[in-house]
C-alpha cells in the first residue's frame, strides 16, 4: 500500500479530518457544512455501525459488525463533532457526539477504567484470540489491556470530558465530564506504577 493511500483510508486520519470543513469555515469564512454532512453521510452509510462509530481496524473497514472500530478513531470523531457543533451550531453534531459518548466510547474501557480495547466489534460477544477479518491488527487487539499509549488516552479523556461538558452544559454533560476526568486520573495513576 503506498503511503498516500494509507493516509487516505487510515481511520484515525479520516475521523480527524472531519473537523477540516468546520475549521475552513471558521478561518476562511467558506461554507464547509455541506462537505461535512456529505462526509458523515457517506461514512455512516458505508462504514457506520449501530453505536455511531465508523468501522476501521486501522483502515476504513465497511459496515460489517464483525469488523472493528478503533478507540482513537472514536475519540477523534467525537472531537471533530465538538468542533463542528461549536462552529456550525447545528445540534445534530451534538446528538451524534452524545451517541458515541454513551455507546461506543465507554464500552471500550474496563470496568475500573485502567484498561481499554484497541478495537471493538459492534456485535462483540466475547474477547478471544479467534481469527477476525481485520486489516492488519493482531488477534488480541480486542482484549482489554493496559496500553503503552496511556498518555495519549489520558489526554483524549481530558479533552473529551471538556468537550462533552461544553457541548451539553447540563447535569448529564457535567457527569460525563467528571467521568472522563476520573478516567484520565485512573490512567495517570496507573502510568506512575
């Protein structure tokens, strides 16, 4: 796979890029909302799953629920939606952000928030080392484990907590903010051990 093709289909790059139309609108006063809407529609139609996540086990993976969604792509998608909501002001971005925050995102973490899955299947019923139709991830990518990327996860949790609180401004948003701060604290405490 050539490098440019890799970047065009890499799931984290794709979900990070979703904030681009909003940023262009903000900085250059150009209408980018139609582009964003089309991108979200296409991603949902061809790669979306019931949790609101976009399937991508490293690369865009279609909407088969047996494929995986990557934790960092969910976090970046949520951050892109927050930016879009703030710039465009359309509550549909907040609705999708909330759908991800309550369905896709928390399911990726262990009960005590000290571990997370790298990938999660929409129809996941167990975490085993079975062969799965993933692009290039290992069989154990579905297991909940402590990650060497703990600093990245901690930063994502803090950013998302702030985003969720700002987006809703309600008790529910504040609870989500506190949950994300708790998660970030657990990650940081575990990293010190």
